[in-house]
C-alpha cells in the first residue's frame, strides 16, 4: 500500500494517542507484578502487541476489556518457543532483561530491521553479571540466572538498555549497581522507567555514575492510565504550525515525557501556540530557525527537520548521533526525503543543518519501514506543491494506528492507493 498526499490547509481538533513508551512499560511491569492490574487507555499498535505477546509467553494473562487491558502477573516462566519481537526494539530489550532472570535458554527473534539494531552493549552488560548471551542465525539466546552485583554499560547507544537493566535487577536477590560509562542519551525515557517502576512498588536510586537497584523487591499490581503521547502529537502540532490550525487534547502539561519538549521548540521557532489545561493549540505563523539539542528527545528529530524547512534562517538539530540506530538511519532518511522535496538540508554526524525557508515539491518518499519518517513526510507533503507518494504506506501502525484517521479529520488530503 502507498499513501498519496496533496497540499492541504489544516484545521481541526484531535485527541493525542496513548503513549507507546508508557504502554510498553505498563504491560511489562503489570506482568511482573503479583495480582491483577488494569491498564487504561493502552496503545494498541504493532509494537505494543509484540510486548503483550512476549509477556504472555513469560506467563502473564492479558485480556482486553474494552479500552482496558486486564493483566494478571507475577508468575514468571520460561517460554518454550522463540519470542518474535517483530520490529519492536523496546520489546526485545526489555524482555532480554526478564529472560536474564530465568535459567533456561530463551530465544528472541524479529524482522530484518530489528535484527540489525544494536544489542551488543546490553548483552555484554548481562554477560558481566554471569548471564549466558549469544547471537545466532535464529536470533538472540539468553540464559540466566543473573546473580551479578555490578555491571557496566555505554549510555550513548540506547536508553532502552538502561531501562532493561533497571526493571529486571529489582527482581534479583541481591543489589545491583549499573555503571554508565558514557553520556546517557534519551535520559527522559529512563526517567519514565524509574517513575513507573515506583508506581508499581519498586525503587531504584540514581548514583553519581549510574543507578543502584535494591535486590529482593517485588512489583505490586495497580491500576494505571496511559497518558497521551507527546511523540505522536508532535506531528499534528507541527502540521498546525506550517499548514493551518490544530488543537490536540489529552496532553498532560506536567508529564515527564521527554518529547514534551516539542512545546518549547515550537515556541522557540516563533509558532503561535497556546497551552490550556490538557489542550495544545498551534496556528500557522512566521517561523525563524533555531539551534535544537535533540539528545533527550530524538524521536522529534524528523518532524523538527520538517519544521525547520519552513522557518526563515538556519536551523541546526544536533546531539542525535544515536538516531543512526533506529528503525532506519533516521538522520540519513530525513535528509534524503527532504532533499528530494527541494529542501536546503545537509547531513551531520549528529543531526542536520537546514537553511530556510524552503519551497517544497511533492515526490516519491521511501520511509524505509520507519513510522516516524512516514509521518514526517505526510506533514511535509501538506506544504509541498503537487502530490507526494509515500511507499510502504502502512508502517505508521507500529506506533500510531489511528494516524490516517486523525490526519484526515484535520483536513489533510490523504488517501491510500495501490
């Protein structure tokens, strides 16, 4: 399937989809907790379904009751069959931590894109704690038990490595010190993990060089409501800033999500933005280029690059070298499709430089199976002359299954074509 997008004037209101990051963590933590938890407003997407199926393989009972997930957990078992993580790096990395607690071989597999994503730093960290880890043609094999007291890990590849170590270490009989040996990227995602662990009854403490997790803890069941997702809402908010007027509701102004930074970035660009309670409204206005450190919010990089093409002057996005290891090389993918649309954009090792304002022209965009590239291209296409054709037009459902419905409701001239 392909998507065809034509220039559009946007005007409308939508509700932010549920947070993918929080849904992943809620499913894992509820599955580890003794008793029954109810997860309200959980995101149903390809990635989160992969996590649901993985945790069922580890022994959790997960049932859907309307918009609620009812999860009975606390009884870990070793899966018999390989766990297919599909395209979800979060599923793979968090579940490797759970596998490290069990004393049987547990195999993880996934699609070709997932198999190419970095895992060595995490596997090395578990190996340091006595866990058997190996990669084969079948996938990654993990066998515990994990009895280590210390481990060391790089922080500049993926914050998901740290989250995996934190979540699993609480269930070990002994304390664990996780020493981070290089600057920690995407730290807000680790903050989400620590916060949600606390909500499910488990504590860990930040130290001068990493984290300490007390052993012998137990997760406790609870009811949890997944917040609106700033990562997904960012696409609609930027569309409002360059193509019309958009209001997104369901965004908690006090949320700790790192991608809440989209609000500050839009203000810095000079966007006409209003925050009232849980509603954020953005109107089209004259924009000016900025320098933006996206190290803590790398998922914003594609849509900020689109925004930069519509701003006068120079926009520099930096501190995002770890984007090369996402579903695609996101730096190269973003630069490629915007260049093809006529943008004056130059790739850098850790981001890009855009000289605007640019007049964009519709073209064929291959998102390389990356949902955030597809969604950014749709937003760019709303201000590009002519039509834009996006191949692999279904990959948005990894994180945002309602994307087409929501964007059509905002007035985007968008249709699925063969």
